[in-house]
């Protein structure tokens, strides 16, 4: 009995020291964390229970399918790096506003806001009327916590095209108004956005403002809309909206009663 136990312990010690075993454990944890972050709960349970085999299935059926830009031999970010080089070359030879604006968009998505602002301002110097550049510079300033500077840019864009960027410019303007202490106009703008689109971002932020104004019943309807849509949303949408889903769940307790 004792000899058998010691033999089992030696076997486990060998197993835990095996590089292949450790790589498999790391891979399994990586896929488990990714499944949880995407809200893929059934996959998370399968990965936890059935180990590396389920993790491999998840990798090919969900992880790779959700990120086509990273397929092949390119590392994450390689696509953006190549595009940055292309745009920098075009800027050097042609010096066109839209190349600066596109470069700003890449930096914005990389969360390099100072570089994005620099590129957008260079585009504005060459074409100050372009709606996309003005809107994206406004959003860039807003994300840098400079709503006073963002307001005239976003307000002008929304006045000229209330549905610009599928409502994203107006959502940024609504956030700007809320930060500047104008909840009434922010609420009206959120309602305008939701009359054309059903973004979780809009529902949640409108619900937060309504709750602060004491409009509990309308706030509850917007929270329920987000949580109801969640049941039928595909994985990529749940991943994209996870910050708003978390906020909606916190609001759900506050709007009851």
C-alpha cells in the first residue's frame, strides 16, 4: 500500500516536471480564461472538465474563428504595423489628409491617443471639413478626458449628420454632454440614438442618467433590454459589449422595486 502510494507520488512528480505537461496546462488555462471572458460558459465547463482536448477544440472552433486578422503566421498587431508603414510612406510621398486620418484611426484603436490626436490634427490642417476626421478627433479628445475640447467637434458633426458613423458620433457627444453636467440634453441625445439603433452602450448610459433623475421605470426597461438581448447575442457581440453587460447587471439591482 505504502509502496504503491510512493510510486504514484513519484509519477506525479515526473508529470509536473514534464515540459509537455506544463505547456498543456498553460494552454488549457489560456483557453479557459478566453472562454470566460467571451461568456462561452459551456465551453468553459468543457475545458475545465475534459482538459486539453476540449481546449484544442475551442481553439479551432471559437478562438481562431473569432479573430481572422490574426490567422496564419502574423502575430497580433502585425496587420496594423504593416498598415502603419504603408500610410507613413503614402504621407511622405503624397501628404494627403485622408492618410493622416486613417493613421489616426489605427492609433486610436491601439489606445495610443496622443499619436492619434497628432495624426488627426495633421489631417485637419489639410482638410478641416472632413466629418470623419472631426468626429474621430472629438472622440480622441473625449477619451483623453478633455470633453470641453471635444464638444464643438462632436456637436458640429452631429448637427450636420445625426447618424454619422452609425450613431457612434452622437453617442460620444451624449457622453460629452453628461461629463459637462448637461444630463437633460444627454438623455435626449441617447433617446435619439436608440430610435435608430439598439446599442447596449446607449441603453446602459441612458439608464444610468434616468436613474440619477429618478426615472426608475424607464431606466429598468433599458436595463432589461440589454439583458434580454444578451440571451440571443452571438459570442463576438457579448465580447464586444462585456463592459456594458457588467454595468447593466449592476444597474438591475438598483432599478428593482
